C-alpha cells in the first residue's frame, strides 16, 4: 500500500525542490479527466456519478496506475507506452478500442457540460440568445445547442492539426484542468458561505486546503506556458472579453432605452385621454423593464393607432436558483382595466416558454387563447455612439454577437405566426 500513501509523494517533493515541483506538473496529468466525471452532473445527477466513481472508476484507476508503475520499475524501457505494453500483442488492439471509447465518453460529458454552462450564461445575460433544442420530454437539463456543437468541433479539429500528438497538447490540458479546479473550489467556497450560510471561518477552513493543492498543481503547470499552456489562458481571456462586451452592451442599450422611454403609468394616463381604437384579441408585449412602457407598444400606437381589448406587459426574469416552483413563477398586477403586468421568474436551468407561462396566468383572470393572441416584439439596429459609448473595437464585437443572437421567437418558444416585429434604432 506504499503506492497509495501520500507521504512518499510529499517526501519526494521536499527532497527534490524545484525539480520535484516541475515534476508535479507531469504528475497532475494522472488526475486529469476527473473534471469529466462531474461535468455532466446536470444531466445524470449526483448519485449515479458517486456510485460510478466509488465502485468502478476509482478501483480501475488504482489498479491501472499501480500496474503501470510496477511495470516501469521492472522494465524501465516500458516508460514510453506503459498502458499499452501491459498487455500482449493480441490484446493491444482491443485496448486501443477501449481507450478510444473512454475518450469519446469523456468528450461527450464535456460537450454536454458546455451546453449546460452556455444555457446558464444566456439566462444570466452574459451571452446572446442561442438556439437550444430539448432532447428529452422528462429531463429539462438534456439539451442540444447546434452552434456550440459546431464551435467545439471546429476548435477540436484546429487543436489536433496544431498540436498533432497527445504529448504536445498535454501542456495546454494541464493548465486548463488545474485552472478549472481552482474555479470549482472558489465557487464551492462562495456557495458554502453565501448560500449554505456557513460561518466564514468554517468555509475558509474547508476550502483553503483544497485551494492550496489546486494552486500547487496550477503553478507547476505554468512552467509549460510557452509549450502550449498559453492556449487555455488565451481562450479564457477571449470568453471573458466576450461576456463582458455582451453584458456591457446590453446594459448600455437598456440604460438608453430607459432614458428615452416613458413610464407605464404615464402611458396609461395618456391612453385614458386619447382613447385609441380597440380591436379584438390579446396583445402581449415583452419587455425587460416592467415599469416602463415597452417600445413595441409605443411603436404600435404610433403607427397603427390601435390597442387590443386585452394587453399584457410580460417580463421574464432569471432567478439565482436552478428552478422555480410553478406556484412562484408569476406575479400578476392590473395596471388599468384592460392592461395587466406579468413578471415571470424562471430558474437559470429552465428554458422560457411564454405560451406556457401565460396559461399559468388564467387563475389570475387573464383569458389566454394562442390563436387570439399577437406577440409584439421590438427589433433594434445598433449604431455606434459618437461619444460616451463603447470603443469601436468593442462595438464591432457587440454587433457581431447581436447578429448571432437567436430570435426571441425561438428563445421564448413563441409561435412565429403569432409574432409582430416592430423595428427601431439604438446607439451604444
């Protein structure tokens, strides 16, 4: 059991100083792949992953690494490919197939994990709306995102063509995984402290040991920065810049809209005086600010000079929890006789479905029939501001992201045949 005793590993690091620290970066590759175990937790749940780790993965890894270590000690020449040399020539080809299947499974976990993280980033307003397809009628978390899938495919092909071998890509892989573990530990600390309300001292005592180990691995892998370790750091910087640009651009658009818009209360007073013509049916106006008059409503009054007999001002907000119970998803308020304001709250793992949300409003006295309802949506053309706006390079990125954004009809699952688009222009 000496091979499982961490005392000898710590003794090796202390005795060899800098060399031992550099070796730590290579040793870390033995634990990479661990992140694939929990990357897909949103699809499978915690219990299956815990069972698989305890009874299958952990025993298999221990036997595998002990066997490889024993073989290298007995035959030092086997250090080149100890995994495949552990078996004879007859079983080598089936072992290659097994390793390939393991690679595919791990990759699939990371791919579906990327879908879940992207969906949550969209719900939090950090990325533009992208197309999301649900692949299960029973599990909400099982989704497919074609744009993310295509991006991952292109990036993987470029990585393979650029690095050409697994040994070359190991430098980038080590920094990526050790960085991921630091992020996970940091997020766990925030959850333990702010969500579980654990005392700050206990939360620090729980997380600092893990963080020190993660930082040691990450620091050791930084020696491979020039050899390819820069790649995940550059990619992370690009993602941060993308999310910052989108969040900043949407905030500037919202601020400008709020400055130029009028409050819903003032609009109601104006309508009581002007008394526009009424038409049959229900009109739904989606807006991010329930206190202000939706721009689509103002454009409709300006150009068509009519109102429907029932008007709904709908705002969909994302809560900081995965899912919100149905009884807590809606708040309904009467603005005036024929105008209702609905604020819908959804978890960041839930996909907005406006027709379903409106059916939940029936107990509040709202008559909703999809074939008698028109959804009015605003579409803006973004122009650069002459001053006090985004720098030109960031504006270009924001416009490109806006073009990638999925239509609100797909994102909110609104039938396209019931949608009326009204345009405008905004400068940021």
